[in-house]
């Protein structure tokens, strides 16, 4: 952790891609405190995923700095300070569930007995204890994502980066995994950065929602989510939940003159 106590410190980050001279991010300043769950939301092309990848040192910013636990993003990646979960589970089809979860532990040089015990703990955490010997193609999409989450958390990273991990799932599965993710987060206490297109998902999961403007991506506003820490299906019926959804939606609309028709439709239906 840095001297300031922040897990992530982003200062003046701009990212321009040479191909087409496209500026994806412009002057992003953001800090994340320990144990926060922060969602990034905005229209397509606003730079949400780009910002996540800059934090994870998958791409370098054109200008500005990213500090994780008081280190450069590159050093934090080398030190395995964070785990990453993408929209696709990206599992090895030839490895069973247990061996998929063990991949980062193998890379870290953990001995067999220690790996086995940690994999057992992670399978229990994501409620897949009976599926250790199954292969990815034998699992549903939601179960595959739980394996990906278990793998990302296996080495207990201080920071978890999630890029629309439930975007390809049906609504019922998505809502169930939202609850499971909150349960896992509460148990482990990691700081989470979560990219989503769903206003309702962002509000339900987060302690803060960072709303981004159309490209070039800037921070249009930050909404503090003051819902109770313990959330359930009833949370979605709380009047305060609807107020927060409306606040995020209005921030998006105020900067959304370039929203695509399907995105505008999603904003209109975000209460549903």
C-alpha cells in the first residue's frame, strides 16, 4: 500500500492509440481505497476497458502515472499484486477445474500440497467443490466464470480487475453471480475494479460508481453508493437503490449526446 493508504492512484492518465490517432482516455485522476468495490460505467468506446488495462499494465498510458500499493503498475504486475477476470472465462480446455485454478500457483512455485489445499479452499469459496475433476466444456457459462474468479483470487491479490465478467450471461445467472461475487468480496476484502455496461449491476455491486463520458474518456462524475453493505435480492426494491440508479443514469445522459440507440434504450430500461 502507498504512504497515502490508497491501493490505486491514477494521476493525469491519457491514452492515445497511434492507429487513427484516437484518444481513448484524457486526464484521468482516480484513487481507490482498500476494500472498495468501484465500477466503471459509460457508453461504448468511452475507455472503461482501456482504463482497466492501464491499471493492470496490459497497456501503457501515453501520459500520466498509475501506482498500485505504492509501486508502478509494471512492478505490481511482476509482484502479482492483482488478479484479472475478463468477459470470457479464458480457461484451458485440456485442464480440469482444479488444475485451471492452480495455474497462477504453479507460476508462483507453490509446492503440490500447498497448491492442492488452496485449490480446495477456492472451490469451496465459489461453491464448486464437487466439480474439481470436470473440464470447462462440461460447465455452464456461469460456472466457468466462477472458476475464472477462483483462479484470479487463488493467490490472494490485494486488487481484482474485472472486465464485464458477466456481460455474456443471461439475466438470472448474472444476478445470481452478482450476489456470489459480493459474498466472495466480503470474505476476502480485496479491492475491486469492475467494468460494466449495466447501471443496475454497477449500483448493486459497488461502493462507488465512476461514470465516464464518451470518447475521449473522462470522468463525468462519481456516485457514492450508500446502500447497506449486506445486499440481497431485496436491495433491488429499496427506494434508495432506485434513486442511485437514476443518479447514475442522469450523469450518463448529461454526457451522452453520442450514445448509441441501444445504449439509450438500456438507460431507459435500467430500472427493470
